[in-house]
């Protein structure tokens, strides 16, 4: 799993596929507010299966299951200035 502060309003400006070493990945993002925040989370979809994503202005949460680990897990990313 990877996380990056993007500082971008439009995530389309990033080549997410070129940022990951495999074609087997998923990602979620939130836009920046001016030059603040903007988060991009990328994960290996063979290892982490996302069932839900929660987004707000400075918060990105993925809920899912890790391969070989029982139960759901939550990965939370909070951007604070």
C-alpha cells in the first residue's frame, strides 16, 4: 500500500498506472484544496480487497480485507495543516 500527498485538484494529472510496479492495483484519491492536501492511496489488489471508501475534504478511509488476515481492516489517512 502506498500513500502520497498530491497537492492536485485533478488526479487525472497523475499517471497512477506508471506509479505502480504491476497492473494489479486499486487506488482512491481526494482532491486538494488550493495547494493543501490532496491524497492518493494505491494498493496491490491481489493483497488488499477494498469493499468501501470514505472520503471528505482531508480524510481518506479504505475498508477492506487483506489476503490471509481474517476480518475487515480500515486504513485511515488524515491530512492536517
